[in-house]
């Protein structure tokens, strides 16, 4: 088994967690986004603000 190391683990991939992950990605952090559903950000796409 590989040893994975992350700076941050985010549970859920709604609008807020996606925005946080995007902002922290600018700092070159290793982020693990954990979501139960296959598609993420569907509400964001429905608003047209993507």
C-alpha cells in the first residue's frame, strides 16, 4: 500500500468546499477531496456562475 500524504482533507464537495480547495490550490497544498457522489459541483453549474 502506498503512503499518501496530504496537507488537508476536505469532506464533501459542495460549493463551499470546492471554493476552499480552489483557493488553497493556489498555495500548492496537497488536498484530498472526499465526496460520496460521482458528480461534484452540480449546484454551481445550475446557477450559471461556473
